[in-house]
C-alpha cells in the first residue's frame, strides 16, 4: 500500500483532490482526512506542538491501516489529506508520495499562514506540484504519471 500525502494550506483543495483521485482510480482507495481525525481526537490545538502531535497521530493511523491484513491482500492506496505545514511535520508523516496543493498563497487562518513552510524542492520529495484548482485534471495526471 502506497501512502499519498496531499498537503497545503486550508482552502487549497486537498479534500477535493483526494475525492477526485478516489473517484477516478480503478483500484481500492482508503482515505484519511485530518479534520475528521481532529474531530475524533477532540484536539483543536494548532500550535507547533499541536501540529507535531497531529502529524504523529496521522502517521500512526496510516501505519495501522497499512498493517490491516485485508489491505495486504489487495492493491490499494491510502490518501491522507492535511495541511502538514512544516518540514518537520512532513518528515514525521513520511509519505511515499507527496502532492503539494499550491493553489492559494494564504488561508483564512493567520497562525497557519505564519507556520506554513513552503516545501523546498532541493531537500523535500515533492512528486506533484499542483498549481491550479482543477481536481479532475490533476487526479487524472496523478493516476497516469505517479500511480
């Protein structure tokens, strides 16, 4: 099972792209959404420590899913969408494939804007740099060229 991280600022289209890939991909897709995970954990701390805790939580949940016996028997992908705002949180999550939603320059949350570190292509593995909000086009591109 490959783990795909769709990361970027709030409002960039992460969940929309996740849904578009899930709809267009012919194999089995499991998705994990950060807002749903935060709701279940009742953890709305967006400080640096809270972001690190969330990245570790998302990584742990992804690992649990990957260890499920059912998923080892079939070809499938796990799509995880969350802001993952810093190089450290992206390193902690450690996805197989990273898709950066670079479609908004700022979001409505000033604390997130201040914390967000744009990925550095020279030091971070970015497999797809999404620059427009056209989920169906990007989903097709990702499925055909990356998956």
